[in-house]
């Protein structure tokens, strides 16, 4: 019975550690700036501001327009 508790604690710790590493990798990937086309900006509900090269509004708000 004691072995089961220890084994459960080891598995739980390994699972939580794996989630932490996955979260860190996801945060790093999301930090990279993305570039969208004017068409993608419009499809996301925004308006491409070609003077500032930014998508204003919608799902791509603040992303660079190429």
C-alpha cells in the first residue's frame, strides 16, 4: 500500500512537470510576432492600416501587415 502512494506521487509529479514544460514552450512560441496579409486581416474582422503596417481590430489586432 505504501508503494502505491509513492508511485502515485511520482506519477503526479511527473505529469505536473510535463505540463510546466509544455506551457513554457507554448509561451515562447506565442511571443514571436506574426505577419498577416491585408486579406487575412480583413477576414479576421480587422482593417489593415497600410500607413502603420498594422492590422487594427479583429482577431489579428496589432499584428504586422505584409
